[in-house]
């Protein structure tokens, strides 16, 4: 297969922990032709979408040591047509680059793109969790979104709990997530002004029900084709509300509870319908907090905690989809020829 990873720069990869690197290594080890590019390197020539790519030089043997593989990687550089790839694996970091998706629109019928372009468009911010049918808030906490300070102040004032979580709508990696409390109404007004007015035209802010147990950490679950394939619990650092690893959190092994499995079963079909085949969901006290669709991480840490290699499952899935598309195309060609031959007779 010809595989393109649309991702962040190779120089910014952290080889000890990077999930994308594990997927790349698996593809190279299987003998696939693997190329890398970034949204910045997408281009158009004669109405043909292409990219300036780094192509892995095929050398034997491929090191089993991921860090060594990263450090010794040798590339060729070339501008390659996007339509020539069997699959494009989207691993660019948030925020979403809408122009990059426009480049991919022209090849979406020819190339399997994971995750799907339309899926990325509708799920690239935290509003996506509200699209899951959950009228009783069994799986999703009560959530309010607005850029009107007076309304959000009213929400906090009327909340049945003493504290809520506030975060920017388009934030990622735990950036801007803070705990707000009712007794701090005056400070809350100033915070809202800062969050909302820091962007042109005003930023949307999320105010979400505080889920009890958040101080004990959250659970990152990796979902593949609508099913959970691995999980870990993230423990926040002392005096920190966020569990993200980049915010100083740590990880421990986690076995999904019955209700967490129910949650995955509840949201899985919609993820697949939206073309969101590989995602990371963040769960607190068995409630869905976020869906990460651009470059969900956690593969290395879950692998280490459970002695598994989740990247094998991910690439198995990609190979299965591409092979199925090829079989379908061949059958279509055979059927067309049969009809043409019948017409000649």
C-alpha cells in the first residue's frame, strides 16, 4: 500500500511517547510505501492536489526499537499526487486546518482518508459531544455553550452544584480548562471577559456540569471502528484540575467498567457513521467529556501498561478497508466488462 501521514513536522515528534510514530513504524515494518507531509506542504498544480513529501527509504531490516527507528530514518523528498495514495491517515494536531481539508476534498472518492473529512469538520470542537442522543444525561454531563457573559453568569448562579468546569470551545490538550466556583462570581465575570474577548468576534466558552470524581483523574479510551481497543487512567498532578499528561498527569492501568462499555456501545455507531474510525474519548466517572478526532494519543502508554501493540490493530483496520475497496473496484470492472461483452454478442 501507499500510505500518507498528514501530520505535524517530523522534527517535533517525541519518539519515546508519540502515537503517530508507532503507526508509521508499523506501516514501514510491513513493507508499505510510507510518506509524510504537513498541512503547510499541501499544494495544487494543474488542478491536481499534491504534497511535498518525505518518503521513507526502504532499508532492511527495520529496527524494532522505536527511538532508534526515528533517529535513523532516511527520507527522499518529492512532490506526490494525493490521488496516488491508497490511504491518507490524518494525524495533524489541533486546531483543525479547514484549508487542508479543502485540498483533500478532490481525492476523497479515490483515497481512504482516516478520519473522514466531513467527520473532522463536524467533530473538531467540543460541541460534538452534544450531538449524541442522551436526553437524560446518562453518559454526557449537562453542557452550556455561549459567548454571552450574562447568560453564562446566570448558568453558574442557577447551577445546583457549587462548581463547574469552564473551557474554550476550540481548546485542546487541556489548555484553558479551569474550575469555577459559585462563591467566586466576581472573578468569574473577569474570566469570561478574557476568554470571550481574546478572539476577533468573540470566542465561544463551554460551561459544563462538574462531574464528581474529576479530581481523581479521567480515563482515555481509544476507539477503533466504533469499538474500544484500549484504555488508561490519567491521574492529575497535585493541585491540578486537568489530567492531561502534558499538564503533568501520570497514567495507570485501567479496565473498562460495565457503564464505560455501555458508553462506548452508545456512541460507537455514530462515530462510524461520521467516518470517525480512530478516536480517543475522555471519560470522567463514566461520563463522556471530550472526543478527540484529529490525532488521539495514548498508544505507547496503553501498550506499555498492557503489554500490547495497539498500532497493529489500527493498521490491520486500514489494510482491511483498502483491500475491500480494491476488491469492490475489481468486481465492478469485471461486471462492466461482462455487460460490454454481452452487448457485442
